[in-house]
C-alpha cells in the first residue's frame, strides 16, 4: 500500500513537471532549455522524495 501511494505521488509530480514544461513551451525556449528544466526538476523531486522517506 505504501508503494502504491508513493507511485501515485511520483506520477503526480511527473505530471506537474510536464504541465510546467508545457506552459514554458509557449514562450518558445530552446529544446535544450526545456530538457534541462525537465532534468533539474526531476532531480529535485527525487531528492525531496528521498528526504521525506522515513
């Protein structure tokens, strides 16, 4: 059950990241910039998940 909750949270975070990137794409940044945002946001999300795990 804890694993399922964790998976749902991971999916929610991934969805939020993609929504942010979609919003940023309207400003027509470089594809490299969007990929860097994606990479950095995922890294921060992973770090936050590790810190919140008991």
